[in-house]
């Protein structure tokens, strides 16, 4: 069985284990496993089909890229290459299917590369609505969810009833509420809960069965609230840009050691994507569609009616941050485009900001760490 | 070795007609803001110029401005100006070219561009389009309408997808009416769609002439010029007349067995955008070997007409929706690979050339996987080369020449000894 | 009658003189340096001197390598892809796959049983200059190119080198050194990183045996071992691997003569 | 009161002692060697010995540079960007923007009139390796490293080298060599390509006002000429700027001493 969870190091090793032990366990127990590429995918449907939903976040530094480099060019982010490498090396053999969504052109095309290279698996690409201002968006997305449901029913040879969907929705809503509480604590009292710990607790939700993760959150939240560590003289920052490829855990730790409290971030955003509770009654698929169209978290992968720059200024003031840190994956286009309007409005509002680049496979990040330290010094010594 | 002399195709009426059409178009753009003519920025793939025409909008295509800056060798300075603002070296050269142009004074090589009254982001086959127009909305503060065109993720388009796009087209019509005060007339739209349909029929006939031996024109290096009106200025009588003239000229070349190179030695299908900033030098690397493109996919980004896609006056909004989804980069990789294979067969090509460009990941990601299946499963000789469509800093001529020479050398050698792949 | 192949590479220039019984009569190897035209001429003259034959006996000369267009006295140019294929197949007739790690580019070539090039793949932009990648690593560690191969062989715990980029690998190595990692472990990691990338390239054209490893880097025993480990097959390496391009060019020149081609200069001036 | 600033770089380690009147008492520079922790302590001992002082005479020791965490005798470690900014402003008080071109990384820093960092930007991975690129160009052209700068000044027709990436730029240099271009024209082209990339970085933090250049490149006349040609005005540069990091650390030591003094 898996190591006792709760301690950060155990969670970290679970999150960084690219052999997916829990997925293999579930498979050996006779169940089916469906993976999704990192940013949002409606995994309630996978849960309702009795399958294990797993969020794929690339391989970090956990695998030597060899075959994938000849299939994907060098000007593409590392998570795309490492995810394909995991497939080609057999690390994903326990998976029965994969769900991709319109995060960016690379993620969309990766679904085509997966479909050709893993013909035995079911590969689904969801085109989630970007015109969230249109009256037709909810109907369209409900149709898209119904299409995914039909695929899962074919895969599992099951009929997924409305009750099963409603029950899965309740399980996910309960879990999401606890994840929101977790991130609420660290934005109000960051000395109680470091960002790196909140990160691995959230990431574990993409690997464990939903009910097990909910139990883990309940126990850990109680323990966190009882902590008595005191506030230190650190720089309060908002971290943005790491919604898909994740920075190495050690880099996150190094940023906190360099003198930062990370009050909020978009790390593993796919597991925090629905911002507000969903409608409990009525058609569960429509409830998810409405949640996505009207209540999704602000991110670079989804168009929003309200300008993102307005949201950024409001969020920075709410958290009373000393600065905003853009931490983007090398070659991550959506993040790099949003950086420029964000940088402009922060400069006008006189809020310090810094942009550092990372790759998930980095082992030496002197370049990034020195920049964050200088950022802290420029405010502390300012 | 390839002969280096090259007969120039005589200056024909088609080219001058296009030059006049573009001059008139850019002249109108120059005075649009001053004359109060409403301006709509659009993208080429899935563009709905027929609809905006009903309200008197003048279209502006930022992609076209970007490729023209490339050809006229001013892309580099525009890109650096955008990078000074904070745009990364790793984002699309077209976007930075357009932002750099805006930051200077919108002075494009063909005339000064007007500011947008409406940004119609017809998001078809490229996620970067959304970020591009979100940036323009930030800098210009102009109104933004996102036309969400679902990716073709199964073998065919689903009714649900068509319904979603048609519903958005109706919302766009309401927005344009409010914006311009012009009430929508379906009769006017049908008339415009009629012109589009005729031009598209003629353009497909021209494309099919590349089946001839030798091909009368290069279906990549020359098609990218001839295709301008059917992408940018559709729905006008002038564009129909233009393609009638081009068809006449291409038929004449076929009868005289004239083509873009003195002797057509290799027929190739080319996948991917061209290297605009070094267009002549890039073409020369193929011309030296007598290599002619008989089909290309970049010329279908604005619409896969040769696959049966047509605007249809009898089904206005439905046919616009189906057209919008059938841009080449909106097809999934399986359909794209199948199209490339059919092009090689139908046009009797000797090889496939993949030009992978850094700026356009919508085109590039998956191409290396194509190469794998084309060479090993289909036995089609395939060359993959790399540079960029907009950023002059990514064109290493020595490396490109080395790989292109090696490829055509091996084809020549295998032709002499009749070796099978 | 003799023929010659002159391979003008980015760092070194090589020439091979071949007689009509396909015996190597003379070779030369010298740094290309700043004047490429002179380097080509010197390489040709030194190979002729070594062969103790006179220039007038040369029936056909073929230039190859990056500077092939600068072999002014040559009858024709052929890319190094064609030449390495021809040379490797001549030295090891069972060759079906050739791997050439050069100064600028890394190449994987698939050939038919008659030595025709059926498919080839070359390194990606960011993985350019593998020869220089080793050069940069040796430089940072303070060893010569000939020392790093053997040194990498006695590593206990190889360090994973993640960087594909030649420029950034130096800062990665400096970081490992600063952490007190052992030099041979770092070097082994470097060789395995290149082995992985090259194996990926070979897989694109198919790893059909036998595999011949050509080019100057194949003299590095650590690189041969790393490549064999990552490919999962043993590879042919010849002491002549540095002259593979020039040898291939000379063989092609001989085939041209046997096929009736006439020496351009003897036929009265350049075409 | 006297403070010490120790700048432990990957290549060399510098140490200075400064008094509270802002005078540099003594400075040393040594090769760092493989063991960075030893390098810092060795340099500190050398500067103390040169000034005839002992560790107890020093009120505060600030470490900076790549090995700043490996000086056991330090009171604080501060990054080289912050120290460089303060040290360069000490050497050239009018400095508003600072360009530090090293072997691997290039840094552009915007400073206020007291030498405090307002904004800064470091090179993207793909634009790395300025110094290292010049070393390899020198080898490809068979020109000794020290002659690079002077020789490039004789260029009549500099050859454009456009690649951002140092590896691809080197391939361009080799292509220029094979096409027989004059060595000095290629050299000036190489210097101009580095200048373009460095100034592109500086424009992102604001390029108006007095520009000071630091880093190994300061000793290369060709590089300074290329920068001034592209910038359109002169830049401050002097061999002393190699001590900018250590000087800045020592000065920031006094800032901390004042804060600690107020706290008591």
C-alpha cells in the first residue's frame, strides 16, 4: 500500500512518482483509468463512469527525454515532450484513455500525436467554449460533455445514470470546497501554510481517488489550523503563469527560502478551476457547463469578457501584495502573451513585478533563484 | 547538378489586376478612420468578410500585414520593437510584427493602416489568435467579439458545432447593427456569397491544373500570391473577374508546356508556411534542383475549397459556419496527414517537404510525427527543414541548403539506381 | 590514375587520395582555420604528397563538408550525408545505419544494401553543435577532448544532465561542480545525454543493424559506449572515422570516372 | 568603522575593505578555483592581511556572487545584481542604467540616484553565453582572445550576425568564414550582435540616462565601441568595475549597520 500521507515529503514523492503507483493499483483492482492534460477537464464524468481520474502534469525531471525529442521540435514546452515520453516508455500503460482540451495549440496537437502513437487507447479532445459571453455557450458545452459521456460509456461498457452523475458532482463539490478553504488559509495566514505544502496537497487530488483526497484534506486542514508558527518579515507576492507546466518543487521551496510569502498562485490551476459552487439540482452536465462558462477561474487559457488586467489589479490589492512574480514555463505562449498587458498595468499602478522562466526538468536554477532574491532585496533594501 | 538559369514568367494581366485591387483596397484603408468608414480586424482562417461587408465594414487582416512586412524586410525591426515592450523571443513572429507596427505608426509597406472599430476574433485553428486580439483590445481599447469556431476533432463536423457557430453569427449581426446603424439584409448577404462561390470554383480549377506535367505554376511559392483575393477580398465581382483571368493564363501556360522552372525535375508537396523574410532565397534553394510544388497546405489555411468547402447563397449562415471550421489548421492531425497523403497521390508528387516554423506551433507540432509515418509506413520520401515564417533571425541558409541538397541528391541517386524506399 | 575527396569541415579539413584499386594512397588532416579556400588546397596537396603521386594523375576530385563550394579545384560537390554513407558502407559492407556526430550537426542516415541514402534526419536547432557540446563541457571541466571520454568511463553514479542547449549546459555543469559532484560522474552524464539525443535521432530513421559511428567524435571511447548503451546495439567504429567524408567523396569520384565522367580541368577549364 | 565585501564568482573572487567615509582601503582579486567555499575565506584573509587588520576590526562582512552562501564568516549574503548596482553607482555616481555582460549571463539593471535597484532583467536562456560566444568566435577565427576587440575596430564592413542563440550565431560565423569574409568584419559583426542583444534587454528596463558597463567585457575595446555605436552615446567603463560587486556589498554592509543601530 502507499506510504502514510500527510507529511509534505510523502506527498511530494507521490506527486513526483512518474510510474503512477495509485493508477497501477486501481488498474490491478480491475478498474479503468483516464488521464487528462493538466489544465481543466470535467473529470466528474470519469468518476461517474466508475473510473479513476488522473491529472497528468508531465514528468518533471523524472524521465530522460529520448524518443519524444525526435517527435516534438525544440521550440515547444517541456511538459509536452515529457508527457509523450512517458507514453512511449510505457509509464502510462495502466491508462485506458486520455482527455485533452484547448489549453493552447501545442496541447491540442498533442492529442493528435497521442491518437496516432497509442492506437489501443481512447483519446478524446474537448473543444471547451471560449466565447463565454455567448448565450449559446452553455448549450454547446453541455453537448460537448454529453459527447464525452458517450465515449466513457463505450469505454467502460456501462450506462452512466443521472443519479451517478449527481453523486459524483456532490463528491467533487465537497472536495473543491476543502481545496478553497486550504488556499483561503494561506492567503490570510501564509506563515501557517507554505505555498509548497498547499501545492503538493492540491496536486495529490489529481492522483488519489476523490474520497481519499477529501479525507486527507479534512485531517490536514484541522492540523494546519492548530499550528502556532509566527509571521516573519517576508515579501508578500502573487505568483502567476504556472497553470500548466509546473515549476520544480525545489524551485518553489527556494523562492520561499529567498524571503517570499506566496499568498496565491495559479499552480495546478486545473484542480482549482471552478471558482464558485455549482448548482446542486437539475441536469448535472448543465450545472458543470454553467460552472465553466460563468464561474471559471481567471487563466491565460480561457478568454474572459472582463479584461484580465482588471482582475489582476483587484487581486493584488485584495491580497495587499508587495509584488507580482510571473513564473512561466519556457516556450509557454499563453502565459508569455498575458505577461505584457499585465506588466503594463502593474507599472502604472507602481506594483513591483518580476518575470522568471523555468523548465520542469531543471535541476540547477541558480539563474531563477538569484533573480527572486534580487527581487526581494530590491523591495527590502528599496 | 541543377541548372541555375531561370526563365521569368512573362508579366501577365493577372498580376497587374491583383496589384490594382490591392492598391484600391489599401487606398480605402488609408482614409477609413477620417471618412468614418467602420473598420473590422479579422483573421484569414475562417474569416467572415462576407458578413462584415453587409454593414460596410472595411476588413483589415493583421496576418497579411505581418507577411508583407516579412517580404519587404521590415519584420525584424517591428519584432524587436515588440520585444522591447516585453514580448518574449519565443512567441509568434506575426503577433510581434503586428504589435511593433502598431507601436510605430501602423505604417505598413502598402500604406498606413486604420485603427479597428471592431476586433472580430474568428478563432479558427489557432489559439494564439485569441491572445493576439486580446492584446490589441488592451492597446487600442476597441470592442472585441470572439467568434468561437470549434476544432474538427472527429472525422466530420457535428450539428451541435454548426448550431453554436450560427448562434454566434446571429449575435455578431446584432452587434454590427448596433455598431453601424445598418440593418442586416439577408438578400445582400446572399448576393455577396454568390460572388464568393464563383471565385472559389474558379480557384479550385486553377489548383487542379497543377496535376499537369509540367505544372503551369508553383502551387506554394506562386499560389501564396494568387490566393490573396480568395482569402482577403472575397464576395466582390472584381475577385471573380480576377480568377477568370488567372485561369485563362494558367491554361495558356499548360498548352505551351511552360512552368515556373526551365525543367521540372521533382514534383513535391510542401507542408507549412513559407519563410517570408527570405522568400526569394528560400524559393531558390528548391528552384536550383528543378523542384516544383504541385500542392501545398499553407494555401488552404484560408479555406479547403479543393476539398469541397463552398460558401452557399441558399444556406448563408450554415455555409459560413461550415467554411469557418474548414481551415487547414482547424483539421485534426489525422485528417491533415490523410490530406497530405492524398495530395502526393493525386498530384503524382515524388516527395513531401515539411517546413517546420518556430512561430506557428499550430502548424508545427505533430509534423515530426507525420514524417515518421510518411517515411516508414507510406514509403514517401520526406524532408523536414526548420526556420521561421516571420522572424528573420531563424533562417540559417547554410543549414537549410545542406539539408535540401542532401535530400535531392539522395532522390537523384535513387532515381538512377531505381532503389525502392 | 587516382581520385581524391576533400572534406572541408567547420573545424578540420581532411583529404583522401584513392587509387583505381580502391586502395587509400594518401590522407591529410589539418585545422580549417580562417581561410577555407587555402585549407582545401593544403589538404589536397598534403594528401597527394602522402600518396607520392602527382596532381596530374588525379582523374576526378569531389568536395564535401560545409566548405564544399570552396573546393575550387574540385569537379563536383556532394553533401557529407552522401559521402559518409558511401564511406561507411565501403569500410563495413553490412552497414545499414550511419551516425555522424560532427562539429556543427549530428546526422543519422539509413542506406540500402547498395549504399543509397534512403532517409536521413539531422539534429534539432536547440541540439545543434554536438561536437561543440563536448568541447564546451571539456572546457568548463578543464580537460582536453581526448581525456573526457576515458574519464567518463570510471563514473560510479552518473549525474543526469538535463540541458540540450550547448550554452546552458555549461552553467548546469558549473552548478554540479559547485555542489562538489565528482568530475567523472558529470562527464558520464554528459556523454549519456548526447547518447540519448543521438539515439532519438537514429530511431527516427530506424535502428537497423549494422550501425556505423563516423566523424571525429567517434574516437571518444566514452561516446561510443554511451551511444551503444542508448541504442542497445554495438556499433562499428573505424580508425579512419575522421576521414569518412573524404573517403566517401573519393569513392564517389571513382564511380564517376568508372561511369565515364571526365576530369573538368583536363577537359579544359571550369564548366 | 570598516566593512568587508566579498564577491565569490565562478571564475575569480574579489574582496574589498571600506571605511564609513566611503573610501576603499584595500582590494584583492584571486582565481576562485574549484572549491568555492575556500575561495571566499581565502580572499577575506588576503584583504585583511594586506590592510594589516584582523577579523574583529571588521564591523560587518557581506558576501555576494555565485558562492555568496559559502562564506562562513559572513553576516549576510546579497545577490550580485543588488551589489553590482550599488558598487557601479559608487564608481560612477551619475549611473541610471547598468549593463553587466558576463561569460554566461547578461544583466540589465535600472538604478535610482542612490544606486538602489528599481527594475532589472536577465537574459533569456536562448540569449545566453555572450562572453563564451566571443571565446569560441576567437577560436574559429584563430585570433587570440585579447586581440578580439582591437582587431574588430579595423572593420570596414561589419557582417550581420542575426541569431539570438550563441550556438546558431557561431554557425553563422563559420558560414561567414567559409564564404571568405574578412576576419575583422566578422569580429565586429559578432560584437554588434552581442551589443544588440544586451541593449534589447536594457530597453526593457529603460535605457535613458547614463549607462555604465561592467563584467569581463569591459576590458574589450571592440565591445565598448559596438555598444556605443548601437546606443548612440558614450558609456562609463573602467577596469575598477570588476570590483563593483564587492564594493556594493561593503556599502550595503553600512546600510545594515545603520538599520541595526537604529533598532537598538
